[in-house]
C-alpha cells in the first residue's frame, strides 16, 4: 500500500523525470499559448485591417481615377463639341468662301444714291434693270444705244416688239432694233424693249449699265446692281433666285453640257441668262 510518504516521494521522482507537469506550469503554458494565439489573431486582424485600408484606398483611388476619367471624358466631350462647332463654322465658311459670288456681292460698298442702278428711269431697281444690264453684257464704251421706242411713236409697246422680231438676226446696214450695239437683233434687244414697256415720251437709257465706268459690263456691274437692289428691297431674292444667277456664273463660258446652256451655241453667256428668265 502506498502511503502518503511514498506518494510524496513518487511525485517528487516523477517531477524529477518530467512525467508530471505541474498545474501551475500547465496554466502558464496555456496562458502563453493563448497569449501567442491572441497576438497571432491580432496580427491577422492588423493585416486584415491593413488590407481593408489598402482596398479602401484602392477603391478610393479607383473612384478618383474614374472621376478623373469622367472629368477627362467631359473635357474631351466639351473639346469635341467645340471642335465640332469650329468644323461647322469652317464648313459654313467653305460654303461661302471669300471669292464666292455672294461674298463678293456682300462686300460691295454701296453708294448713298442707288438711283445710278435704275437703268430705265422708273425710280425702282428691279428685274427690268437686271435684264437691261445683262443685255448690254460686254464692251460698252463705244456703244451709243438706240431708243427702245424703235418706231419713234413716243411709247414702247407691242409695235416696237414686233419690229424687233421682224429684224431678228444679224444687222445689215442701219439696225434701229439693235439696242445693245452688238450688231444683231436677238433676245437681248427684246428684253430691253420689254424692260421699258409702257414708257412714254423721249425714251432712252437713263443710266449706263457700266456701273463702275470701266468700259465693260460684266459680273462686277451685275453684283453691284444686285447689292443695291437688295439694300432697298430685302425680299428681292424671292423674285430673282440669286443661287441660280451664281450657278449660271459658275458655268459661264464654254460649258456645252451645262443645264444653263439654253441657246444651243455651246456656251453659257448673257443670252442664256436672259433666256432662262424668259421661260
């Protein structure tokens, strides 16, 4: 029977050889383990918090980058809109270049007295003056125009028109119906007679169709008349289609395939313009 004394000796021996671990040691070891585990958990928690912080920063950075990207996109869109607007303005400018007929017409310095463009003396600039000017197209200095009252009865009417039609063609000798000095009677002369239709008394060309006095009636005079006409009558474009006139001027000359070549002579000139407006 193991007595208390032997038990004490046995315990001492077991403690000596390490087979029995003291309770205090065990508790200490457990506390140490728990301490280390707790530190480990704290370390893991710190790592997680750090990762979370990094993730948050990354998200913030991503959000910031997205915002910057959005701002850049807005800036690009704004820039694109400005570029688009600029392109549109440039396109508009290209439609009306500085050397276009309309731009040249708009650039003409108008005179205070527009009556110099009133060629038939009816106190208005209208299609009749336009037709007279076109009828005199070409050299003018040596021209002494005949009166539209070709039969000299103090009135321009159907009798003068019939005389013009009767003399149609090249002139032989005296040619009272050749009103524009081109030695032929054609649509130009008929248009001049019509422009003075109803005029009575001493009928004559009131102002020279050579509006700038350079001895030739040409596009400069035409644009001047249109500019003066427009200054006094903003709605003139409804009566005379400027785009048609400018398109005709673009085809002026040896362009037999042009739709404005109406007189079958292979060229677009003032006769085609008058024929166009006579149809």
